[in-house]
C-alpha cells in the first residue's frame, strides 16, 4: 500500500481562519476491534465541551486518499463549531490493521458499529452519521442497528447504486471480488422506521459544478430524496458548486468552501 497522508499534512490542510474558532485533532489508536487496532483521527473543539458527535464514513479505495484532504478540512471546521468528529480508517484501509485482500463487508460493518459506540461515549448531544461516496452506502447499511442513536444523516455525493460503488472500488488494487459483490448489493434505501418520536433529519449533498440553486440537484439525487421522504424521513437535497473532490485530478485545487457551507448550514439546523 502506498504511504498514507501524514498527520501533519492532514492538520495543515485542514487549518481554517480565526473566524471559525479553535479546534484540535487527536490521532488515535482505536482498540477493541477484531484483527487489530484501527487508526482514526478525532477532531475536537479546543476550548469547550462538544455540542454533539459526528461519525465520518469515508469513501473507499483510491477515492479515500483523494478525498482525505477535503474531509480533514471539513472535520476541522466542524470541530471549530463545537462538534466532536471521528474519522476512522476501516479494516484493510488507510493506516488500520489488515490488508485490502482480507477485507469483508461484515468486517466493515462491525468496525462502524464499534466506532458508533466510541463516538457516543465521547460526548453528549445530537449524533450525526456522515457518509461520503461509497461511505454513504456503508452508513445506510448500519443505520438500522443505530436506529435510536442517530439524530441526523448527512450524505455527500451518495452513489446511485452499490454497483457503481463496487465498480469504483474495483479500480483500486487489492480488494477481493467477494467484497465487490457484497458492496454491489447495497442500496441507498431508507432504513425501516421503528416507533420513535422524531425521525432523524436527512440531507443529501451533491457535488455539482454548475447548479443554479441549492435545489438544483440531479434526477438521481431527487429520486433518492423522494424515496426517503416516502419512508417518513425529513429528507432534503442540496447542491454545492464544487468539482468532484474525490477525483485525483482535483487534489491540488482550492478547498470547496461551498460544500462546507452547505454542510454546516444543515448541521446548524439541528440546534
């Protein structure tokens, strides 16, 4: 596996100006996982108790490396606004234990369920699941088990199907065919609604280089949003005028402030 982005690089890429307030990050060796420790980064407010928690489910394969700079910058901004954010590397990914060829969908499920517990133990307040690209599929996949624990779902550029996510991961070296087949069966389908007072808020944020308005999303994102509305969720969709941040060609471009602002507007609505 190629060397991962260093912690210092992650920190420097994520710095924001003083308007956003102080934040800090904590590289962490996360214990209690099958097959060895997982690497993660906690992004925390520096001078106050967290207002809530966010578990970030990153993209997969090469897209994870390409998007890490943008994810770090967003997590830093969220921590500066009072959120405790955990960005873990799953089994066989990034700096965590395991090799890509040993990875299974069940291993990733178990990782995320334990990470969700660690997040809830870290702070009180609203609990948000933030999934990016194929990470959105993995987030929805475990959301049933987290039914009473989630207050909001936030999905960046959710794929139109598990098949498209599997095809993208297939371009990355080392992941086994059985994993690709399992991933291909996943869908961005709203979890069944158990009996509870208020369903989590949901927003789908789409990267679009030329939207005319926040509501100008693709047909696929509009259909996805409507399916969650039909399932009873308070779901919405927004477009951000930014290029595809998960693409290697975009790595050196300026950080996508429009994407960050759209995300933060949604999270502010939770309070």
